[in-house]
């Protein structure tokens, strides 16, 4: 409990000293400080909106690419199935240069 009271008193002192320092600043300086803080807040808000919009676009692209991948994968598996069936049916061997033991020079 003593730690809490000590930290609370330090925080209260720090806040009080900063308010005292703000009272001694000129109104023009306070206005400039407020304008800068407002500008930075607006910039952060715009960056946040941009990040949200970009995130939505990227999610949409990922979803579209995932759908496209499923279609291509299905076509590939169908092609492999047909080629394997044709190889079994006609007994076709791959070209000699394509076999695993051969090396092309």
C-alpha cells in the first residue's frame, strides 16, 4: 500500500508541475501546441483509416486468390488423373532425357 501511495504522490506531483508550467506559457504558444496536437491526431486518424481500408482490400485479394487456387488445383488434379489414365491405357513411357537417372549435358 505504501508503494501505491508513493507512486500516486509522484504522479500527482508530476501532473501538478506540468499544469503549473502550462500556466506560465503564452496563449500564442498554447494555441500553437494545440494546433500541432490536433494536426498529429488527424494524421494518425487518416493513417488508421488507410490501414483499415488496405486491410479490407488485402483480405479480399487473399480470398480471391484462395478461390482461384482451388480452381487451378482442381484442374491440375484432373489433368494428372487423365494423364496417368492415358499412360496406363497406352503404356507410354516418358522421354529418355526426362527419366530420373539421366542427366542432360
